[in-house]
C-alpha cells in the first residue's frame, strides 16, 4: 500500500492518540477502590451525596458493594474489598482483632426508630425502647425482624436483651424473621401492619409506608455507630491500601464530616459526625 | 472381463442382536445395472448401505477397487432430504462436502441442474419443490459428483406415475454414461426396464442372482415366485 | 391495580425523558447479556451438536446431567462464580469480581445448558430425517450436525432468543458477582431489585416495563432481519 506521506503521518498520529486515550481510560479505571458497606447505608442515599464529593477532592472512584453487615465483613475478610464501612462496633472490633485491619475509625452515628401501625395496639409509643419492646412481647404484637446478620439485626437483638425479653422463645408466631434487607422488612411491616425496628435513613426514604408511623425515638440506646476500616495489605497484598486510606482520612476529616452533616432528607439531618479530631 | 468394481465376500451385518445381512456374496462390474428385490425387511436397504460403505461388515469383507483413484459412490434415498436452502445451494453443499474447488463447483452445479431440468428453479427454496422435483434435485447432486457407482433405495416409491417416468428416464441417462447402478425396488416392471441383473433377497440372505431375462422367465423357487405373483399387480 | 397503571405511565415518562443513568443501565444489561449469549452460543451449539452425534458409554449420563442443569438456579451459579473469582478463590488474582466481566461469565454459564440441551434435541430430530443422506454425501457426524443446525436455523434462533431472555431477566447471578455497584455493575434487574427493597414499587415496576420494552425492540429487529430472507416465509420466530 503506497500511502501518501502526509496521510501516513496522519494515520500514525491518530493511532498514537488513540493509544494514549486508551491508556488514559485504563489509567483512570485504576483509581478506584471497592468499599463493602451495608444496604441500609446505601439506601439512605448518603453515598450518592458523599462519594461524588470525595471523587472531586481526590480523583478516586469508590465502588460500593452493598450487603448485610456480616456479608460485608466476610467480603473484606476474603480480600474482595479494600475498605469497609459498616455499623456494628462489636463485629468491627473483632475484625481488627483478627488482623484484617489495623484500626477502626469512628465516622458518624445515626439512630434507629421503632416503626409501627398508627393505631398502635400494643401501646408502645414513647421514649423508652426497652419498655416498648416489653409491651410488644406482652401483647404478642407482630414484629418483623431482619434476621440477616446485619448491623440492624445485631442492634435489634441487643435491645431485646436490654428489655429482658427472648423474642424467639415467647410467642413464635408474632416474631417473624424474614432474612432480608431493611426495605423488604419495611414492606412486610407495611403490608401486615406490624412493628419493625428501622434505621432512620431507610425510613425517611421509604415510600411504601401504608399506616406505619415512628412510635419510639430518641432513646440513647437507639444510637447506631458507624466505623470505617481499611483492609490491611499485610493480610491481602493486592488491596489498594493507599487509596483506601485516602478515603478513610477524608471521611474523618473536617471536609468529609461536614459533607456527612450536610446530607438531609426532607430537611432532616440523618447522620451525625463523630470522628475524633486528629 | 475387467476386474470387478466391488466385491462382497461372505459379508454379514449385525445391528446388536439382529442380523440384517448374512453371508452375502456379490460382485459388481463396471457398467452393470443391478436391481435388488425382496419383501420389506429383507435387507435391501442394509445391502445398499453396505455397498456404499455407510455400515461396516460385522464379518466377511467388502472390497472396492477402481482404476487408480478410489471410486466415487453416490446414493439416492426413497424420500429425498433437502436442506432449507435454495436448490442451487443444496447442490453446492453436496459438492462442497466432496471437496471440490469453487470454480468447478459452480460449473458442475449449473450443468447438473440443466441435465435434470431444474435450472429454472435454481433460486427457489428447495423445500418448496414437489416430491418429484426434489428427487430430481437428489439426482442432480449425484450426477454432479460424476460417480462411479450410483445406489438407489426405492427412488420412485413415493412418487406419482409421471414423476416416476421422469426419474426413470434420468436414471437411464446416467447409466448410459457408464455409471454402475444398483437399485432396490418394489416395482418389478421398473426392474425389468432398467436392470441387466436382478438380485432377490429374503430374510437377509441373497437367494437369487440372475440376469434379468432369466429371472422373469425361468422356473423359480416357490417363495420367490410367490413373491413375484404377489407383486404383479404393482407393475 | 393503581400501582400498575402508575407504573406504566412512569415507564413511558422514563423513556421519553431519556434519563442518562437509565440508558446506561439498559446499555449495560444488553452488553452483558448479549456477550454472554454470544459466548454461550459458541459453547452451547458445539456441545449440543457433539452430544447429538457422539456415541460412547456414559453419554446417557452426560445428557441426564445436562438436562438437570436446565434447572440451575441463577443464584447458585452466582455463588459458584463468586467463589471462583473471589480473592480467596482460585481465579482471585485476575481481580474481575464486581466487574461486568464477572457478570458475563456467570450468565454464559447459565445459558450454555439451555442452548446445548435444546440444540441437541434439534439436531437429533433432524438427523432422523437427513442423517443418512448427509452421511452418504461424505459428511462426518459433527459436520452433518452443523449442517443440520444451518438447516434448522430459525429454530436455532428461537433457542438463542430464549437464552437471551433467560440471561437478561435473571437477577441472582449478576447481583452476587457484580455487587450491584452504582454506575459499574448495576443492570436492569438489579436496579429493579434495589427499588423494590427501597419500597419504591411504582419505579420498580416501571423499570420492569422498560426492560420488557427493550427486549421487545430486540425481537422486532430479529423479525425484521428474518423477514428479508426469502426462505423465512412463515418461519417468523
């Protein structure tokens, strides 16, 4: 093929440019981390608000895989995630103790609320969650539990313990474990007019409320602690520890904390920053 | 006499427990026209397939010898199978399977279609053709290969009388070019018209092997003559 | 019923508004399931044809196994592929978990048994009609099988569309190996699952209607291509 010299040069230029462009795309693709988090956090919409701000600040893409807390931690244990962002302090501390991460940083709190039918047959309405749960057990009102090893499920079990009630023993039929996420549990409660413990974030974005209302809120024991952990590269060498650390640093920095506080649904703030100033 | 084209020496064919052919001795010379007759299940189809080489002998031998190159064998079945392609494309597939180069394929295809009178229908879907036309296509496929041996398994059994006559004249035209013919048929008139030699099969055994004139005129074993008499209304 | 009516109009609005995020999700669904079907077709047709013409002891067991795999739950495929691709698993170093590549692999595995089992039946039945003829024309068993696939190409197309339907409509496998990551591995079905669990039922149904609409357009395109073939006549898929 006898190409005109200038045409040949143009062809080389185009090839070089596309080579660079591809390299650029590949390069951009390299700057991402996988974050294992919970379905309730994702469904609250926080990530849709927070992560674009982080990308602007650092150029790093955060790919969120939303699972139950137990599953999220297992995913990180297997090395399939670079950073973990969940809300089960006990499980997180075990994660660190087992050597999968060097440190847990507290990030924010949100709270749980007890949701139930507006008619409130068990008369659970009030400010004391332990008392409310006691009344639910006493009246045999139907309660939907997530039953899925999630942070919310763990919190729920702790609250039953606080109330001195063993929910699975007493009145089996009225304690229903669905093994599902927060949204489906709320759907079930909505369609059967049952009681359910939910995180405020999911509740505020939940659209299928039916007759459900918030019945108990504000009790200190209902507060839900979030922590971030970077998976240790000593344990899983392929993990993008530096990039993950950038995220952990940012989310606990004044900028990240302010972004968290700025997230509102219907004018209501969902998450309250708690990172310790360094 | 020149050496035989194909020899079956005490050949038997078994399918599992069933013996379809037993101890068949047959030699075929170039240019011969053989008719195979016998009741259903007597082994005519198996014998044809053995002659082609589609089934192996369970015992005995099948020996084929040509002048230098391996002889080409083509076969026609009672119900022609045509692919859901055009008439010409069906021919191409047959020629392509035999490894013929492209230019030669095109030339032979056109020639064969003309010979059987299907050149006007070359672009039509082959499945749209009538039974007789499809059998003509099968003949074209066979002809295009320039076979040394042409085997036919009741080729006109499923056709109406006018289609029958067309096919018979085409078969005769092929045979006139020197192609060796072995044809199984229920139609004794057809056997009389087309064959030089008739072979009668019964329960997998080759019972009679006679020139056509002798077959129809001489005294025959009772079973054979019963068979013939039973078949007579079909002539 | 109100929800269904609301969802229908919501679906229309979604399509008309041409929301970029929605079309990204639709495009990803088509690319993932389309690629999986192409790969599955190559493997499935080969396997099906081979099973139709092969003769050996143990063939029956293989066929039984294949037919049983027709009932393979998509979640199970997802789990198996996840274990394979996880960093803790044998193919971990490839680092393709939670990417569209992993989803393609999982869906390919899902459709191969379907394509293989159905094409095997197709070739077997066709061999009964034309096997002898093709054999006598000099075709090896596998080549005869391939020719018969060409012969039955409209039926093969239906098989492929069935496989595509199975792939694009499944949620279990892509959820587990893809992780439903926003903007990266979120496809139509995982988006529907997400909106359902968030309680936004009208949107979930609307997305379902959009999915059916997209598949409907694909089928229309296939019909149009077929109609141009003179051999198609009444063979519209």
